[in-house]
C-alpha cells in the first residue's frame, strides 16, 4: 500500500499507509494526524485540510480546479504556490511517499 508522510506544525512526522483512491485528508484522519481538520468531510467547502505539498510531488498532482483555487484563497494559513486541499489529493501508486506539511493554523 502506498504511503504518505505528514509533517505537523511541531515537526512531528507521521508516515501512514493510504489506500489507493483515498484522499490524503481521509488518510490523515485514519492515521491520527491531528493537524488536518477536514470540517466539511472532504467536499471542498471549508479549507481546513490545507497542506503544503513538497515540491517534488507538486508536479505529479492534477491541476488545481477553479473551486479548489477559490477555497485556497480563504485558508487560515497564507496560501503558497504548493498549497493544496488534502481532500483533493487522491492517493495513487505514483504518489507513494508523498510528503505534505500540514498548514497551521487550519481554522
């Protein structure tokens, strides 16, 4: 099973198996990563699953949709060029080892 690495605000790293087809937001919740809130449950209406994707993985992700771009404009932590909503990153074999930094604060 592919893995994702979540780095929280205090630099704590959680390496977690995330099933293919599962969002990184859901993978964080399933593996006890506290920093990703995901208030809306992954329907892209709250922006509390904001992460910063490490550059080597950014190019492997699908382009940011218009809706995701709008939500990223309202995140509590300032948006960067590597900002994504983890509910919109779906695990694939190609993303095995993806590393994301959890944005702080989320809300």
